[in-house]
DNA sequence: GTCTATAAAGAGATAGAC
DNA sequence: GTCTATCTCTTTATAGAC
C-alpha cells in the first residue's frame, strides 16, 4: 500500500499474484483466466486475490493502470521535450509520432525477461479492454489525444482535424495489433516475416505510421460503385 | 445443411441462433457471452445450440468461417481482375491494397442494418481470435498473404520481403482496430472524430495504408539510446 | 425438432479458524 | 496474512420425454 509503484519483485504474495496474473492475461486474455489459474501459478491461496484486490475486475484494473501509467507519462515527457526543443518553430509530425511510439520500446527494455509478457499485456489492454478501461487510464488517454491533436494540427495545418483524429487512431491500431499478433504473422507468412527484435519492429511501425500520417488524401475522389475501376 | 451458404434470414431456429450469436459476440466478445445469452436472444431453447452445432466452439467457428469466406473470396477475385488488367506491366501496390481493403466495404453494404454487427464481429475475429482461427480461415489467410507478398514484391522491388510482410501486417492492424474501436475513438477524442460513414472511414484507411506501404524506410539508421534526439 | 430436467464442472466470493 | 471449507451462481452439455 505504501510502497512506491513499480517496486515489484520482492517475493511477496501480492507481487507474485500480479506477475502471474499479468502473464496469464497476456497469454490467454482476461476472460479465459480464472482466479484459481492465477493463484495456482503464483503459489498463493485462492482467497488471496480477494484479500489484496477485492475482486477480479479490481485486479485487472490495477494491472492495466500499472502498465499504462508509465507509458502515458513517458509520452507526455517526450512531448514536453519536443516543445522545448522547437520553441521557435513547429514540432514536426514525425517527432510527435516518435514521442507516442518510442516510449513503448524504452519501457520494454526495462522489462528484461518479461518483455513479451509486457507487449502482449499492453496489446490486450488496447484490443480487448479498449471499451472498458479504468477511469484514470481513459482520462490519461484523453489528455494525450487532446495534446496530440493540437500539436499535429500545427504540424499539418492543411489536414482536416477529423482526418487527423482518424490517422492517429490508425497509428494506435498498428501498435496494438503488432503487440498482440506477432505469432499470427509468423504463422500466416510461414516464416517470411523473420524474427526481428523489438527495436526493429518498432522502427518499422514508426516508418509505416509516418508514411500514413503524411499520406495524401483522396477524400471525396471516390464514390461507391467504383470498386475495381478506381486506381488511385 | 443442404442450404446454400449465405441464405440466412428465414425464421428458422438455426438462423436465429446464428444471428443472435453474431450480434452478441460482436458486442461483448466470444468469452463473455454464454449459450444461454444466445438462446434467450434468439428465442430458442438452451439445448438448441447443442443440437445444431454440437459445442459453443463449433458455433463460433461456423460464424467465423461464414464471415470470412466471402471476404477472402472477394479479395482473391479483385486480385484476379487486377492481374488481368495489368497483364503487360506490374500491378501497382495501391491496386493490391485496394483489393484487400475494399471488399470489406462491398460486403458491408450487403449487410443492411447489420453493418455494425458485421464490422465488430470481423474485428473480433482479427483481434480476439487471431491466434485461434478455424483451419479453413487460416489456410485462406495464408493463401492470400502468399499471393499478396508475391504481387507486392513485384510492385515494390526495392523493398525487403521481410519489411513488406510487416507492412502488410500493419495494414491488417489498421483494419482490425478500426472495425472494433470506433466508440473508443469517439470517447477519447470527445467527438472530434466526427461520425463518418463506413465508406469515408474505409477511404481514410486506404489512404493511410497506402502512405504507410510506400513510406521510406529508416532501417538501420536508428540505434537504441537515441530516443529523444533522433529526429527522422 | 423442441422441450424439461439435470448432471458435472467451474466460476467468483466469503466466513471464520489459525 | 494465510488457510480450509463452503456458499452461491453460472457454465456447458446431455438424457430422455414429448
């Protein structure tokens, strides 16, 4: 209770439960893991989850907050830094995108052997819990998006704000999908996707999103019924 | 059993179950919906699911196959068409991307009032079942990816096949995330994302992915430790 | 094909001894 | 803080009457 957050790993029951729960949720999803699965994996008693967290949902929320808070904080910090560096001019879109994406890598590097767990868990947060995030995470997301929108509107003044909002959304889609489905890619390409490390993958995501963010728009150039003939 | 697939909507128990199940799965996810939820919604008896499908998983698989088969078929058809049209030269990357994305819209338009259900259900398939797809869907995905890879390698001969594989993966990430999380976007942007129709959103996805697919690569230009100073 | 009734297993949660 | 034991509810699945 009065420990600094992030100070995990002491062999205390609560920490063991959180580590076990994070791994199992990452691997199998929130709904397919029972409290018994968790306490068994954590070598704890069934009643322990209830003692420490109250309910299963409260445990999930605590894990999501614990996983997301440092990420949001690091993103905001990088945006602060960027604004300081570009006090004279405008922060370029690429720098803004970098501030969103790169903290994922930085945090990953702090995870040691738990990198894959962290990736998948954060992916689950985005894909399976996107509509049911804990209030503080939701609020943090809103603050981030609001700030991103303002900064990107300055960087890309010719782009409609609505289009911008969707493109940012697409970037998060790339991130979430990538965090979750590396095995799917490996299976579906039968190995042609290689086994790149996280840094390489992150850089590829950034490249892709950068291209997407800056892409030309063909809005209103296409109407329905044109499929198969319209060639961009 | 001896009905043509796609011939739904006759007020038969089996069809009512499939429609109800698709809606509920789309809305709440596969693991959070019980057979009782489904049969209640479908005004059918609890035992009916077992009678018609055997198990809950068999029902899920049948729905996933039913949802994915026409999509895969339409994509392959558009790739066929494109190859015919470009017999002399090479099919441009944009046309290939279009063949992957646009069938989603075409099929959507056939869904009438069930558009949103179809969107979310297909999104769930990609995000929640990506690692556990029915064998025929997995095979179809492999065939599609293999073909895409060959065609895109011709269209973008300077791009490494591995990078290409990941960029295609990113495109599917954009699609899946968008299908699932329109409300999340609305909530997180507090309305700034507007309420575009599906066509507009699809066109925005295509624009974005087109930019991403063609983006310049900064592979090997960045090494770790450079975050915050490297500016693209 | 549709129903009731029920089996068998598993879920989350809690009371109360230690 | 940790344990056993148990409550209560829900789940999937099936047997057997109609």
